[in-house]
C-alpha cells in the first residue's frame, strides 16, 4: 500500500470519527428532547452502532480496498476525540435550536391549517346542523297546523262511519276477550305490548270522535 493511500485512509477515518460524533450527538439530543421511552433507547443504540460499522467499512473499502490497519482505529479515535473537544457542544446547541425552529414552523403551519380549513369546516358543519334542526321544527309545526285544519273535515267524513266502527270495535273486543287475550297472556312482553296498543287505540278513538 502506497504512502498516499495510507494518508488518504487516515484522513477518511478522521472524518468518519467526526461523523460518528455528529451522529451520536444528533441521536442523543433528539432522544432527550422528545423523551423517547427507555425500551427504545437500546434499539436505537444498536442501530447507531450498526450504521457506524457499515459506514466505516464502506469508507475503508473506498479508501484502501478494505484493509484494516492499526492507523485506521487511531484515525477514528482521533476524529471522535477532536470532535468531542472542539465541536460537540456547539453542534449540540445548534441541533437544539434547529429542533425548536422546526417545531415553530410546524406550529405555524398547524395554526394556518386550523384557521383556513378546520375552523371553516367546523362552522359549516354547525350551520348545516342548525338548518336541519330548524327545518325539522318548521316541518313538524306545519304538519301540526295542517292536521289541526283537517281534523274537522276528518271528523265529518268519519261521522257516518261511526255505527260501523262501533260494530267493528264490539267484534274486536269479543275476539280479544275470547281468544287473543288468553294467548297473549302467556308471554309477558306481548302483554306489555297489548297495554300499549289498547292505550293507543283509546287515544285515537277519543281524538276521532271527541
């Protein structure tokens, strides 16, 4: 191996050591800032070392075709040491400021989305619901008015049928007493339904012939 390739390999390893420090500080600051759960730190540590090993081997293969010599580890150690002494604190502060800047940008974007999309859609939803409720109330009121207006006409139309209705009612009572009521009495839920039907039938009869 030529001296030129050896010096190139040392320079590459110095940069690789500094890069390992940069990656470690980035990972450390981000995990501390966002409070990653403890169980995830072990996984992230393993991924960090796997990434560093693959990157260093790749750089070593490019610089000297993958030959591992003592100066390779010395270059890595010096790169990490120089980065830790001279750059680490400055870079960590820069990463924190970058995180805060990105969070502020995301906050502004969320505010804009809230004012432009979320709040108008919410207002539109409230207006639609109010219109539906208002329209329902108006419709019910109109139906009540129409029924009140038609009630005298309905009574006049049904008045000639009152004798026939009495015969039908009498027959239904006899049928109810002799056969249907004993049958329904065997089932509790049908008995309850029977009381509701009788009450409803009496109310309708009172409304028609009052």
